[in-house]
């Protein structure tokens, strides 16, 4: 391939991309050796999962929950519900009820698996797409939609669930996660009786190009901070394929910083959960950070304002559809006799109720009144802000359609 | 049954319009929540819109191929149930035989979710999953929508066909939901037009102004006014639009911006000049905030340390703020005034041994210079002078001072002169005009400017609609104007829109001079000092109160004879104020 050439426009990116593929460089990366997986796309469960990480052989058996049937069903349930949530939210955006929506479909396994691996004392720092993680942390899903409806700047109290607010600035949350992890270290020193904890920095392959990721990884390595960098490589940095910005697999970058990096099949919820559990334990026990690259696929658009048909082939989407994270677990659950139609029908019913409740909740959301905006500036009443509030009230009351615009 | 309409939402971020590419439903068709109703193309993508309502399509309000603005109603649905019947397709899952399965994946052919359910029971898991909620398509996944041929669409002609193809769902739902459905709750409108552009396109209507009544009562608050206009005013320039926008924008639409010509057409029944139209802007409580003197914190602190009231400092900052430069030049000017002359010759040390002091030209000085140069070198000036016996004016003033009516009001010969100028201008209208290269704009109103030396430099505030004022009102207006000017609080609006100016050089003991016309006007009258001089009356030399009137006129507009007639008219009033009664 013409490696010396810098892509200057999108069509050129595509050319480069195609050239790479035909040259066999980027061909079916998921088949590359070193990607951890226990449940394959056909729904077949492997006997075990081991990997050589940082020079030592890790057996993931203690971290796997493959024999725990209720747990498997609950993983499936979470993935199913969050996908339904995603669909309903997209519909609400299309109906003008949300300003924007960020779909997650395709990444359910990566999010549910990693989220479920966390303990209560761990702390997650999400991007704006971590609806699945939010669900595992117990965040009320409708609260997420308050943000996307534009009636709040946050949506929930992050301290209640150890789930930080959505961060819209790419990669900024990785710095927060490392800072939080370093704080955990200090808390532990001050009070060794505290439960061991770690933070998880979520980000994507696109954000991995940001300087913040580099800085946070340098700091994390320097201080052996208890942080897990969880990168969902969904193949697309909006419209730029990940092959453009990651010439070596993302997981390998960790080596350069001096901590372990693992690539896991991001559509295999069991493998993701196990690897994340291992990584969290690694971090909590003072052995430093871990980078997990969950190799997955953004089956939908970047956001509802995006049109992926303009930059990717439907053939690729078709190919990834065969690796659907829900499908393979369903196949396994059925073939292993762990779930029957009744289970799935019941789940569908539950999802319908959830969607219906969600819609009702969104439609009943009201914009906060004017005063609350001004009240959020300072902790205590401030003369200037009070004056500005009075001005704004005057201004607003001057409209003929008073109150209709709120 | 209630009829609900669905307005075109902003499906992107800040989109303003979209084209209806294809309708997927026809009038009479049953729809449920999240059923696809149409396909639209925006500047960003091709997307499908789903119905927020359950019910029967009543009307398609926009034809295919038409581009419409966000917020335009596109479809009306006659509705049985409220929109909170959410995910409402639940019914379909109940009626259709299903094998439970994962929500189907979204994809370019994702519409196969609406394929009749029977095919799926034993089919490979994970593929199309039957009986599922007709969830909406994900955005932008419409590659070849026509080729994909959504199963639910039958060319948009047959509602029945559409229903059949979409499985038992809609039909069953229609049967089920129609009866027993109550009127829907009021639904909050969609968040259409979230983008900045969409917002900017439409202005919300403002209430009709109710300000005038309050304007008068609040007039004493005249001290506070829009600082942002200080620059415009300080420069004595005709107002520049951009500079007055700050005031204009938040004010009611009828509040005419300072300097706007049609302000003058407003009938001025207002009793005092301070309540003239410009007052509306300043009495509006909104303006309290706008009138706040803008300055950065270090400038504020410096002003506080120097004991300078920022409101006194002419602001030249780009946002109307008082800059550090403004403060420094104000302070140096103030110091210069305060410093005694005693030490002037000897204080060379302070100048670093230099015998020449360098004073930066800025602020009002600069503005004055610019205005004067502009006037002096674009308007060909003609100056004429006339000596006047103002003895009767002096007597008149004396009587006024003594009169009960004018008790407490400062009366000076300037008042009579002002009245005389107004009177004479009506007889010679061309002096009250503006030259604009291809037109002469003759003003049928008089905004009488009074040049005043103020702490901030030369200012020419004017009395709006002076022609409508009684002698007493004019006296009050002159007093307020002088007080405000002396306090250095003359506001930009007071300096805009002048039509003719008087400069009272007599106040400084000077007999006369050749004044320079205020830009935008064509005449200026210089009022010399009034003092007793020998005067020949009926062949006898007797002491009389004599003054000299000087006038400069723009010869492009005012020819010699006209200027002479005007000056003679003014002089005649000073000689015999009783003529004002005619």
C-alpha cells in the first residue's frame, strides 16, 4: 500500500482503506491471533480462555461465569433491554422529542460485559455512548434522555452509582478516570480498611487519537494507578475507519506505556466480562493499569445526525451482523437448554413496558425554569447574577407568546 | 377522537429544512407509535421518520418532493390513544405468533422486522425477529431504500396493502385501540428547531409596548443610559448602526433606536425633553443591566483606586466597555484640569526634561477632531455676523425671572435666543436641514443642539422636538441639559439626531467667532457675550446691552441671502422678544 501518502479527503481515505484490504493488511482483523473469545459468532462456547499477557500465562477460568445460568440469562437480559432502549430513543429523536441520540447497537456485549464486571466501589467514567454501562450501574435510563432532550446538563448524581456524567469532550474522561484512580490510591494509604477499588475509563478508537488518552496513560503508568482503560474499538471514528488511525492494534499501544494490553472480542459478552474482571483485579491489587481493546462494531450511525451510508459499505455491515452479540448468546442459551421461548417472550414483554414507560417519561419531561439556571452559578445568591436574572425575566416577559417557548 | 399533527423535527443538529422523499403511509392507514411514516432527506442524510402517534392517518400535509422548513406540520393522525401508548406496537407482539427473540438489528434491510411473523419461529436466531416492535430504523441506514423495498410499503396507494404487509400488527391494533380510547393528554411539542440557525430564522413576537406611560415617570433615572452608545456620541458622529444595536435589540420594537430618523415622527406629547423617545430605552428596567458600565475587573479596580466613577468615563471598547486607555486618558485630562497653572513653566522635570509634552489624541479629543475636520472640509462654510441690541431681551429675562410662573427656573438670554432660532428656522426652513449628496433633507422638527464644554470635552447634546416646547418647557430642558452636561453625564442619545446648533461662547466672555457646523447639520449660531456698549439710538449714543450673533452655514444648502434672512430674523427677536407672540 502507499503508506507514505497522507489521506487528504474522505474518498482518499477509502482508497487507502481498500488498498490496505486488498493487500491483505487489514483483512479480517478479528481473526488475528491474540483476540480473546470464549463464545464464537455461531454460539459455540469454548472450553476455556487463556492468554499470555505481559509475559505470563493468564487463565481466565476464575473470571468466567459460563456455568452460572441465571447470570448468563441476566447478561442477555441487560443486552436486550439496552438495545430496546436504544431503539426507542432513536425513535424519540426522529419524532422530535430528543435533540440528538447516540446509538449503541452492536456494542451491547462490550458495555454490559465490562459494566457487570465492576464492583460497587469501582467508578466508571463514560463517553456519551455508554448506555449499557449505565444500565449495569443502575442509572435510571430515562435520566440519560434528560440530557439528550436538553433539559439538564447532567442527568444523574454520579456519586450515587459511581457512574460519572456523560463526557461530551472526546477523551477528557480518561484524565478524570486516572485522577480518580490516583485519588483511590491516596485514600487507600490514608485508610487501608477501604475496599480495594479501581476506575474504568471508557473511550473509543476515535478518541484514542486524542492527546488526553496519551497523557492519561502516561500518568496511569507512572503511578501504577488502579485504572482500566476500556477502549471500544467500534471500527469507526465517526466516518474515519479505525484502520487509518491505528496502524497497529490498539491493544498493543499499552506496551509502549508499560502496562498490559488485551484485545478481546467485544461482541462476546462472556469474554469481555472475564477480561474486565481480571483487569480490574489487576488494577485494584496495585499492579497498575490495563488497556482492554474490545473489538466490536458500531452497527448504527455515530449519532442521529450522521449518515453512515455515505462512508461505509453495506457489505461490511452485513458481515458484522453475523457477529451480533445478542444473537450468539441467544443461540448458546437455546442450544444449552438454558432458556426457552417463554424466557424470550417474557423479556420482549418487559422491554415493551420499559419502552412505553420510557416514552411516557420523556414526554413528561419539562424544561427547568429560568431561576434554576441562575441558581446554578454560585452556591449562594450573588448580586450580579440576581440582577442578570431580573433582566432575563424582564426580557422573557416581553414576548407575546409568553411561556410557550420554555 | 383527536386530530394530532406531527411537525417536521430537526433530525440532525441544527438542520433547518428537509425534503419529503417518500410517504410510507396513505390517508386512512393505521399507524402505531414508531411506525415509519415517511422518508426525508436533509442536508446531512436520508432518514426515516416514525410516527409518534397511534391512530389513523388523516392527511398528508406535504407532498413528496417538497422541501419544507423544520417545524412545518407534515402529517395529521386521528388518534384513539395517547402517545404514551408508547412502544405501542406491543399489541402487535401479542397478536402475532412470535418466538421471542432479540430485538432485531438495525440495518439497511432492517425493515424485515415487519415481515409476517410465521417465517421466523424456528429460523436462525438473530436474524429477523418477528413480531418485534416495529422499531424505527437507525439513522442513515437507507442505502438503496427503493431497492430494499420495505415490506410495509406498497407504493403508497393502498392502505390495505400496507397493513397486510406489515403483519397483523397495525390492523389488529386499529381494531383494538379504537374503542375505549380516551382523548389524549396534551403532549409537549417536539423539540423542533434545536439548531442555532433554526432559532435565528424566526423571531418570537414581542408584546406591544406599554412603556411610554412608565417612560415619563421613570425619566428622572436619566442618569443611566446605554454606555455602549458613548462611543457613538463621544465621537459626535452620526450614529452608526452597529453601535446602537445593543440598546435596540432588547427593547420593544417600537422603541426606536437613538438617531433613527422616524423617531422624529412620533408625536411628542411628552412634557419634558427627558421623556422624549430616547427615554424609552433608558427607562425600561431591562436597561438597568444594559446600562451597567462595562469594564474589565482591573479597570474597575483602577477606577476605584483613583476615585473615578466609571460612568463618567467615555467608553471606546469594542463592546462599549471602558478600556484601560479610556480610564487613563480620562484621568490625565482630569489631572490636567486640576493642576494649577502656577507650576506649568517650571514643571519640566515631570516631563523628563523634555520641553514638549506629548498628549495622546484619543477619546473625545479624537472624536471632536475628526468631526471638526469632516465638517470644516466637506461643508463649505459661510460665516456672517450681526450686532444686536439685546436690551429688551435682558428686560424680558429679568421679568421672567421675577414671574411666579418661572419661579425656581433658571432663565438666561440663551433661552430667548433658543426660542428665536426655532422661530427663525420655521421662517427659513433650509437652515434646519441635512445635506446628503443628492438630496437636501429639510427637517420639520427641531432637535436643538447646545454646544457645551464638559469634563469629557466638547459635547453637543440636543433638545428633541424643541419646536413643540413652550418657553417654560424649553427653559427646563435647557437647564437639565446644562446640568447633565456639566456633570459629564450627557448620554449618546442626547447627542444624536441634532438638526441645528447654538454655541454659547458668550458664556466665556467672548464677543463672537466663526463656529464650525456640527456634522450632519447645515447651520450653527454663535451667541456672543452680552455687555453694555455704546450704541447709537435715534442719533444719540447711549449705553445698551449689545451682543454679536455669529452664524456659520453650509453653502451647499444655505445661500448668502437665506443665511442673512435667518440671522436677521434671530436678531429681530433678540431686539424685540414680543415678536415671538405673533
